[in-house]
């Protein structure tokens, strides 16, 4: 078929079949937004990067620029300094990517649930959604401690609006 199986670390949980620490290591901040890269998501969902991006392109109307954007060479250079980063070789290098990588925002990752099919895709999507929720809860708790309870309701409302 069109899937090439790649392996990612697996945890013992029934839902989170991929290790939470592995997932956390694949979340980056680019353009001020938490994102995951196409190559990392492809591994998580069990696709080759090429086939993963083909599935997305076949449903491109579901992925506006605020859900998915292509990185620039400067952004790749910045990410390549990160030790956990997927190989960022691009063009002209044997084994390198032909195209610049895509970054998926939280909403773009949620939209993948409507594009990628199968039991693995469902379980991995749930694990990723829980990770993003945990990250938001952690940030809200940290802000609560820093700002005191007087601003907690406002922070909670802002967090809910952007979820």
C-alpha cells in the first residue's frame, strides 16, 4: 500500500501507545507557536514523510496557513542546532529532503485526525491531544503561581479561547 512502517518509542498505556517523553521531544516553538514537524509526525503515525505529506496535500483545504506552514532555511538552521531534531538536510545532500519541512500547529495536528485513518492514527492522535492539554495545564498552573489568583480566571478564559 502507501504506508512504510517506521518505529517510534512505545509506552505501556492503552491509549498513549507512543512514549510521552518522545512526543515532548518533538514539540518545537517556531514563530512563537508550539508545532510538530511533518517528518516527526510521519514516524508517529507510521507513514513515510513522503506519504504523510501526500495525504495532507490530498486534503489541503483542511490545512490553512495557521494549521500548517513551511519552514524557511533560517528556521531550519535554527532547528538543526537542536539535538532532538529530525535530520534537517535539505536539497543536494544524499538522503536529504527535496522540500523544506512543514510545521503543524496544534490545530493542524487535530485536523490530521480527519485525514489519517486507522487504529494507529486514532490512538496516536489521542496521545498527542493529551500531551498538548497537559502542556496547557502546566503553563496555566505556572502562570497562576506567578500572577496570583486575581488573574487566574482571565488566564483560564484565554487558554480556553485558544484551544
